[in-house]
């Protein structure tokens, strides 16, 4: 993966994490997970190999677990 692709994925996941953080503070019954949306967008844009897509998914999953409004976020 090129450094340009890594930067694109990093920026998209960072934007998704910021949006997730602010949407989780609203405490609505249904909160969209913007990290997953931007994770899917990153995979569509750069078209990585399978192992690279799995790595992006693991990082996105870690971010989703850290920024969660659920009682037990690691169960997600």
C-alpha cells in the first residue's frame, strides 16, 4: 500500500471517529456508526488487497470500541 493510500485511510478513519464521538454525545436511541461508513468508503476508494482490508477493519473496529456509548463496548 502506498503512503498516499495510508494517509487517505487515516484521514477517513479520523473524520469518522470525530463524527462518531460527537454523535455519541447526543444520546439518541439510534446512533449511526460513521467509522464503519468511512471504513467502507476507504476500501472502495483505494481497493486494497484482502490482508490490507482486514488490517483497516481491525483498526476501525478498535476505534469503534473506544468511542462507544454502549454499556459494554467490547461486546460489539
